[in-house]
C-alpha cells in the first residue's frame, strides 16, 4: 500500500470502483491495527488483564480468523471446513481455549498470519466486479445481508477490536 | 432506519449512490453502539474502570463530539467555533476534564445528543453529490485526505470506541 494514499478512500488500481473503496477502508483499518501493536513483546502480547480477558495476541489471531470465515462465506458460499476449524477455531472462539493455546509467539508470527490471510482476500476481491457486492444471502431472521456488508463487517470488526487492543496495550506496557 | 435493511450496504433513498453506502455503514455502526449501551443506568454510565479510564457516558459524548468536529471540517471548511468548543470540548478531549464534567446523566441524555448531531449530518449529506466525497484537503505532512475518508473515519472511530464500551460494560455491570 502506498502510504501517500492512506487517507483517500477511492479507486485503487486492480479493483473495480466500489471494491476499491472497500479495500481502501480495509487498508486503513489494517494500518491502524499495525500501528496499535507496533513493537510489542511476547509478554505484552500474552498479557491478560484479568482471567476473563483476551490477550492482544489472541485478538490479532481473532481478527485474521474472522476474515478467514468471511472468505469462506463470500468467496466459496460455505462455512469453515474441518481443516480451517482446526487452524482457526481457538482464535475464532476466543475465551478459555484461546487463553490456553494462543500464547508465546512473537509479534511477527501474528502479523505474518494476518498478512497471508489478507493477501488471499485481495486476490479474490481483485477477480470480482462491483455487482458482486450486491449479492446477498438471508439470515434466519429473514434479513438480507449483501457481500458489501460482510466485508464492511470484517474491517468494522477489526476497528472494534483495535479499540480493545489500544486499551489493553496501555495496561500491558504500564505494567512492565 | 428500516431494520430490515440493516445488513445491506447500498443505495438509500434521499442520498446519492456513494453517499448512501457511507450512510448505510454509519447507520449500522450506530445501531451496534446503541445495542452496546442499551439499558445502562447512570452509575454504569459513570463507571471508571481506573483513575485514567473514560466512562461510557464520556465515550458516547466523545463519539458525538467527534462527529461535530467533522461536520465543521467537511461541511463548513472550518474548525470548531468558540460556542462549539464550549459545548463539546470536554467530550472531545476526554481525560481529566471529561471525568469531572461528564457524569450524572441518564442514558437518554447521551442518546438524544448523538441523535441531534446525526440528524444534522444526514441533512447535510443529503444535499451533496457523490463527487463531493472526492474533494480533499491536505495534511501538514502533504498527504491528501478526501471527504470520503473523513466520514469513514467518523464511523470507524465509533466502532473503535464501541469496542471499548463493550469491554467497559462487562466490568461496569459485573460490579453491580
């Protein structure tokens, strides 16, 4: 991503106009997540504010896992398969299992996984047309959800968790 | 807002196509903020997790204040005027002054203010064309920021703080 264009939501080479705007927003959200965790050490990434809390490392994994879920839903019209559940289940569910399993990694480990997932997303989005954003499925409640919403939700979810990360970071680093 | 269309990001009557998508995202972000604070009592809205923390009430005011700031910037090409600074300064800055000044209000007080601000935003956005979203200003760094980005930032900022609100709510309500 060209940093000069970080604050422009608009057309991006390689994407149709609407998808480009969506990707601009995803890029910016990711940029701020990366800034929020810059320089964190393993013990800060593992820090639990209290016994029910999630670590920053687990939240980073959760952000990537959620994106994997939406890839399956929107690009392949399916839920996560068994292999994906095995790899991403703890990160998706957070809580007890994530506290047990997701720890002890360097920042780079989390960033690399996020990047791999994002690369796949961009590759798939690059193959699609704006009209695809309007395609929708139905929720049990009968409400319709279009693909635009689903990808909006991915970066909205990331921004929501970034708020928690910033808060946790203040406490994790004040402690050390 | 029609709840049936909450999960569709797309065209909205009364807005040009791009602005409609932006408004869909703003609507959804707001809907989730309202869900996150539903039913909170004054002492929960005032709850301070620690002496450096912001209350949920202050964060709600901050969300509205930030929107007022972007109204001034994008609709009127100016900073907040003296009267607006007086009304929104504590909420904008958060911290010590917000902890002192923003407290003791019912949920409805915060929601009404957010709604008044939002009504003004929608009125102004409804008067504009998509092309307006592309208009940009420059940051000191020379980076360009377009109006699309600024309004994306308003709801992104709200989602970020909603993450903090959810976290604070779990603690504020567990306590009572």
